[in-house]
């Protein structure tokens, strides 16, 4: 009997599992790629349809926010990018990162896990088998937009999801985890990908029709709010309690003096 967790999410394995109407029906699988975001963007510029998903078994140049490298070894995890063409103002696109996090969280919850979302782009899981149980990063999102003024040309939402890896490089070993490390079992990556796309499609349709509010509502279902966070925002760092997200995706953080700060971008640490 074949162990499905050892098989890559190729088109012949993914497409029969899809429950979506349009998302992922165009599926570009690569055994190896420099970056699925770059490849999806190139496909988009060449006229590929909205809903194209580009995935790779390994990436040589996978990246996260702020130019960081995303650990992308072969045969272990999910690295995929979604091509979108939302007819929304460019200013409304950033909350798509929250939407993607919400979709991943919904999919993982459906697999029996308990995800938490950290603003703006991290999906966390708690490793119960560690000496000091704490939330560690299992997935990250990188959203990149091409626009002309207020007109959005295309948006690429890249997702890296640690599925079956057990070991990580020293520089991220203390803050990264995988589905396998948390659940104690390996996962079929094709089924996980199909679950994420099934969660993403209806959320994106709500966003397309009504704007960022849909993304914010979905994100807050699994948000790690009420925690004390330090945000390295432009200017002076801010530390305080995470209260919630505004309709435009801005984080609201209350400092020790009771002042509520609106933060549109920055790096969050617990």
C-alpha cells in the first residue's frame, strides 16, 4: 500500500480532490522552482486566468516578508501561489494576507488542529510535546501586487506551509513547527492543499463582492488576540495588548498608558 504522505501534490492527485468551482482548476505543478510567487506572476503577465495555482515540490529562492528566505526543501511541505485579479481598489488589497491566513487556519481546524493567527501573516500551532509548550510558526503568507495607480493588475498570494518536516535550520528551529510535529503523524499534502483552496475560494468571493471586511472577520475567528505583542513598526517600536483588527486590516494595540495605536505595517514578536 502506497503511503500518500510521501507523494507530491501533482495535478493527477490534486484535481480529483478539489471541491472548488474555479480556484485551482488551472494548476501548474513544478518539481522545483526558484519561487512560486515569481512563476505565478509571470504566468499572470502572460494572460493566465484568475484562480491559477502554481505549486512546487521544492524552491531554491522561496521568500517571506522583509526579504527573508523561506525554508523550502523537497518532499516535505507545501509551497504554492494563487493568482488573483480582484476588481477592488489597490488600497484594499493588503488584507488579502489576512484572508489567506484565515483560509489556512480554517483548513487546519478541519484537520483537527488548533491554529492561531498572528498579525499580519503568520499561522501558528502549539507543540504540546515540547518542554515549554508555545505557539510556533507552521505557515507564512507573502502577498505581492502589480498595479497601475488605483487599478489592480494582478495579485499573487504565496503560502508556505510546513507539512511533514521534522527538522529545521538552526536559525528558525526555535520558532518553526510542522503539521507532523504537532499531530504526530504525516499528512497527504494533496489533501491539505485541497482543503486550503476549498477554504480560500468562498472567503475570496466575499472579499471580491464586499471588500476587506470579509477578510478581517474571517481572520479574527482564529486570531491570537489579548496577547502582549511588541511591534517593530516604522518609527518607534510599540508594545502592548493586541485588541483587534480595523476594517482596513490595521492592528489595534493598547500600550501600558492606555493609548490605542493603529499599526498598518511592522514586525510582531510575542
